């Protein structure tokens, strides 16, 4: 009955799509990374060709929110060019301090309520109106715009390195517009801290039926007290765990996504993106794991009317791998987007303008992030696992090279490693390639390494290597077969399982949606990422 009642929790990033623009908190990790990006001034320059990305504002068109859902979210009168100005940094004070949604007081909620009510009362031809704000996301998520100088290339900000900067820009302007509507230059959007135990249920004010934060098309079955399942699959209608175990599982899951599975830039951020690129076939952990929640019942205009609630991470200190990201991201710093500001001016803002949130005049209230140190233990002591796996070796005769399988059940594959490598700074990565999914199906499967006890398949245990999630996206050719890749960093995992000296490992695929029986996989191999 998956059809009936699902709230999809998917990992578009830090986004939870509910029915209001409440917006994204891109968080401290992003801020650390993006601040550092200033040093990585390596814009995409290819033989003198300008490969920066920007939208061609006069080339907007209908687009697909889902393969079966044609939407139109272009602004009125887009055909006529609008004059724009270059972005200028705001006054450095007052600083807007974004607070976790579960800690807001009544007077703040009343203020936000008022601002949002005014925004919702503005007519559609006002770019500050709620629907226009919402449609910004629609435009760049469904490929409504084409790239400047690249007619025919749709511009899409998801699954790539444009993800962080674009969302940061959108929220920056949205927040300032809300503030200006109530004449409050300290107004700051709240963020939903769904990654910490105190914030793991939907914050109360979003579910208050009498407020503008509410939307009738949400799936009530995910309302408090249900703890959000950060590893949600569309087939899970009922909670998989009790509240306490769900919380523990979420923390371990965050650790996998943000720490052990994200040690290299591309593992975390997904594909680079430059003019002319097609959609990315291998999103990073940051986007494979965000969960959004909405319902399918009423065939909501998924990428259009349903908008983002804001969320996510506050304090991310101590991530040891920041150094790697710094040296390796050649992001398109000169790529740009255009937004209306609170004074109704169209502003051109570049990626390099949003690297430093201090200059953007806001900050985040700090919250503890217990998952930072939530390194999961092996489900079975390694020596015992080794014995069990040896006994079961004959049951799993499948080897890795071009095995080409349909994922119609749990599947274990033996994959050879190259144990002689001594390059300490390389990340050992399981690459599952040629994953063919139908463009109109939700697909999710999990991956475990050296799983010896099938009753312990849970991200709480070290054997969990990561997950594959495909969400029917926008863009042309939505119904076509899509060929995807999954890359999972496993160096730390292998060490903890004491398998880092072994010549081979077991990789187990566990389907999480029935649609996996329509998914085929070409092969699996180990790569070492510098
Ligand atoms: C409510 O919270 C805001 C910050 O979000 C703070 O400035 C204000 O003083 C608080 N009001 C009360 C009555 O505590
Ligand atoms: C588009 O082409 C024009 C003219 O060649 C050039 O000046 C401009 O920089 C290009 N813009 C982008 C984003 O490629
Ligand atoms: C923008 O799109 C319009 C309409 O398709 C096209 O005529 C124009 O050449 C495009 N401009 C650039 C710079 O790509
Ligand atoms: C993996 O290694 C084993 C033992 O060295 C060898 O027999 C087998 O052919 C290798 N498999 C692949 C796919 O390379
Ligand atoms: C991991 O799995 C491989 C099977 O390919 C096995 O040879 C090895 O002993 C296992 N190691 C541990 C520590 O379980
Ligand atoms: C597999 O694909 C076919 C054709 O698109 C579809 O009818 C069927 O429902 C799919 N099966 C599952 C289990 O999703």
C-alpha cells in the first residue's frame, strides 16, 4: 500500500519539502566549506572558454516536476529582459541570528507568522509573494531555465556543487524579504534541527492547523510525536523503530553521511557542474540523504507549491576532512544567479559572494551535534564475523566483475581489493556502476560491507556503508531509463571491521523499495580517491 500513504523522506539535501517556504539552513559545515572556498579560486576555465553557469532569464519554459507532471513556474513577463544590479554586501549589523525551530518562543513565532501572512497576501506579480518565492525552487529544480549561451542545456542546481551556493542565496533573499515586510531588520529564519535528538520531530508550530505554516496536504502520519526517519524509504508507511531506536539510528546515519562516508569532496558534494554538463549521475552524500516530507495522495505539485521548510545543521566543528575539501573543490565561483531583493530590485549574485556568511550579515545559534562523534560499532566482533563469513563463503558465489544483476532480493557480492596500496590519504571507495532505474520510480537500497548477521541490518552498525536513493526528478525525458552510479567511502569502516588487510570484502545490497525488482546493476568495483 505504498501508493496510499507515503511521506517521502528523501535526501535532496538539507531540505525538507513541506508546504511553506520556511527554508533551508545550510549550516555551519557549509559555511566552513564555502568560506574556505575563497582560497580555491579555480573557476572553470577550459582553454579560455567561459564555463560559468548562469540562467538565461528570457528562456523559461514549462518543465517536469515529475515525469507525469508538467508544471509551469516561470515568472510573468519573463520574455522581456529586466535590468539588474550587481550584488552588494548588506550592512554588517544588525546580525540576523537563525535559531533552531524547536527553541522558538511565542513572540518570535507570532512575528514570523505575521511576516508570512503578509507575504502570502501579496499578488503573484509581486516577486516577493509567497508563490513566487516558492517557484524559485521550482524553476531551478525542474529545469525551467536554460543556461546562458547554451540554449538547450537545462539549468538544474541539485546533485551538484551548485547545491549549497544556490540554496544559500535563495534563503538569504527570502529571509530579508520577510523581515522587510514587518519592518524588522533583525528577522532571521528559523532552522529545523532534525539532526539532533531534541529537534527530531516536526516542530510544533509547523503543524498548527490555524497558522500560515500549515498545509492540509501534508501527511499527518509523520506529525509529532513520530520521530523523523532520516533513512526513510517510500515503502515504509509505519515507523520502523520506536522513538528511542529511531533517534539512535538517525544519529548513526548522520555520522555515515557527514563524517565517515564523506571524506572526499566528490563523495560529499556530488558532481562538479559547468556550462554544458548534463544532469549528474552520482550525487554526493549530502543530497542522497536529505529527507523531504510530503504526500503523494493529492498529487501535490511536488516541486512547485510544496516548498521547503528550513532545516538543518548548526554547529559542525571538528570535521577532520575539511582540509581535503579545501584543496580539491574547483567550484565555479563566477557562476551566478539572479534574485529579487526586499526592495524589488533584480540582483545578480555570484557564487563567490556567498562564501562568507559573516559578510552576508547572519549567523546561527549554536547547537550540539552529537552525531559528530557517533561512530558506530561492528554488529558482530570482527574475529567472529570472519569465521561466520568463511563458513558462508560457498553460499555467496557471486563475484564482482560485470555481474549484471536485477536487484529482486538481497544480494551479496565478493569484491577483490588491492591491499598493497599504502597511500594513506586515499579513500577506498566502493563504486556501484550502471545502476539502471526507471525515471518515474522511487528507488532505494542500502549497502553493507561484510555483513555476517542479517538480523542486524541497521545504520547503527558499522557494516552499513550507505544508501542509494533515486527520486523521480524533473527535466526532460523523465520516463526514460536512468543510469546512475553510487560511490561509498569505506576506509574508516574497513578499519573498524578489521577488514582493511583482507584481500576481498563482501558487499551486500538490501532493497528498501519493491521497485528495486526493476533495477539492474552492471557491476561493482573498488576505486581509490585522492
Ligand atoms: C523570543 O526570542 C527572540 C529571539 O528569537 C528574543 O529576541 C526575544 O527576546 C524572546 N522573547 C521572549 C519574551 O523571551
Ligand atoms: C555569454 O556570452 C557573452 C558573449 O560572448 C559573454 O560576454 C558572456 O561572458 C557569456 N556568459 C556566460 C555566462 O557564459
Ligand atoms: C536567451 O534565450 C533567448 C530565447 O531563447 C535566445 O534568443 C537568446 O539567444 C538567449 N541568450 C543567451 C545569451 O543565451
Ligand atoms: C579475485 O581474487 C581471486 C583470488 O585471487 C581470484 O580467483 C578471482 O578471479 C578474482 N576475482 C576478480 C573478479 O578479479
Ligand atoms: C570480510 O569478507 C571477506 C569476504 O570476501 C572475508 O574474506 C574476510 O575474512 C572478512 N573479514 C572480516 C574481518 O570479517
Ligand atoms: C516495474 O516496471 C513496470 C513497468 O514500468 C511497472 O508496471 C511495475 O509496476 C514495476 N514494478 C515494481 C515492483 O515497481
